């Protein structure tokens, strides 16, 4: 009897093994999905793995169409759309492929070209044209108050930190990744909040003198007179056209970058929105990095002693009369 029971148990186990093997990978009749996970090579096979290696380029899930990735109709932060049509940014087709191509092939390259060639261009300017010099023995005129100086540096210091840490994240793989880049990410995030506060104060403080005037067109035509050493009156107010462009990019552009960066940090949006925000964030970053380098060069190297105006609030009368002629005339008329 014991032998018969043992033989029966072995036959039952063998039957179950054959049954499982024969049905392995086939969807159960009671399953709620019609997808065969083991045989559908488009989703889980080698081609999809290769597509993932290439950031989703040419894969069937490169963009959001509708539904969920499990239905092969797109991809989202939440897998299902509950039968509703996907609209708006979330429904953009092909954005995944565009983003992954830009992220993998373009963004880092453009940032690299900016940080190499913009400084090289100014190095050439410094050697060929040279810095402008003005008399330091004349009268000093106060152009910035202590409040102006505090707010400016309150926005400038975190802004520079944001740019440096942002570049560190862009080139993170070349810097070894790890703790250094994670630290850069946290500094980037914290500095953003500080900039938002002081950047808003700076916007309110200088929005009126930063409004463009017709004479700014003349400034643009002669590039502010920086292409020669000739001393002549330059059409500019308290801020010249270049400084105004930097103001608007640093404030409005900076606020947009802060907003997109915060959403990306917390990932509080669907996947296609995150892709679009990342593209906007990086493209604005191109302009911000280029203009920051320009701003530093103009303040520190292009005009001798120019940076002193935002350190102690005073500017030499000759420099003010020539480089900010309209503003100088306004000050003279008020006295």
C-alpha cells in the first residue's frame, strides 16, 4: 500500500510538472490582462532592452499616445488612464524620443561649447581690444544704495552656485558621479530657494530702469562701444541694453528655471510634462550660462574698476558720463 501511494504521488507530481511546463508563459484564463509577458518581445524581449539602452529612441514607448505602457499605447507616471483620452502635454507624441535624444546627445555638448568658447571669445576681445579705462581722480557719484548692493549679492551668490552645481550635474558622469554630484544636487536645490527670494526683490527694485528704450537700439548697433578703445558718449540709461537683457534673463528666465527645476526635483507631473520642463530648463540654461560669463567679464575685466560700483555703490564721473550718458544727464538735471 505504501509503495502504491508513493507511485501515485510521483505520477501526480510528474503530471503537474508537465502541465506547468506546457503552459509556461501563457496568460491565465483568469488573468485581467491579455499580454503575454514572456513571449511579447516588443515589450520585454531583447529589442526593448536595446531600446532602453538607447534611451527609448525608436522604441514603441518613445512617446505618450494613450493608455498605459502595458497596453503598448504610451507611458506615463500613472500606468492607466482609466479609459479617458489623454490630452495636453501628456498626449504629445514623440516627446520621449526628442527628450532622450537631446538629453543623450545635445545638452551636455552645448553646455561644453558654451563654457569653452564664450570665455575664449572674451579672452580674444581682451587681447585685441583691451579693457576700457577711465579717470579715477575725478568725482565719484553714488549710483547704488546699500539696499541695492545687499539685494544684488543676495541674488548673485546663490545664482552663481546654481549655475556651477547645474553644470556639475550635466557633466556628472565625467566627474565620477557619487557623493559629489548628490551634494551638488542638494546645493542646487537649496540655492534655488534663496535666489527666488532675493531675485524677486531685485526684480521689484530694478524693473523700471530695466525697461528697454529706443536709444537701446543705438547701443546694440555699436555693441556698447566695446569693440574699440574710443572714448565717446554711449546711449544708455542707468543700465545699458546688455545689462537689461541680462536682467530679464536672470529674473524672468531664472524664475522659470526655478519653477521647472522644483517640479523636476519633486517629479510632481506626468512623464511627458517632466520631459518638456527638462527641455525648457536646459535651453534656458544655455542662455543663462553664456550671459553669466558675459556679465562677469564685463564687470571684472572689460572696464577697469567697474565692479566697484556694485561693491561700494559709487561710479567715476567720467565712466558714468560716457558709458551711461542718458542716466548721467538725468542726474545732472536733478541737481
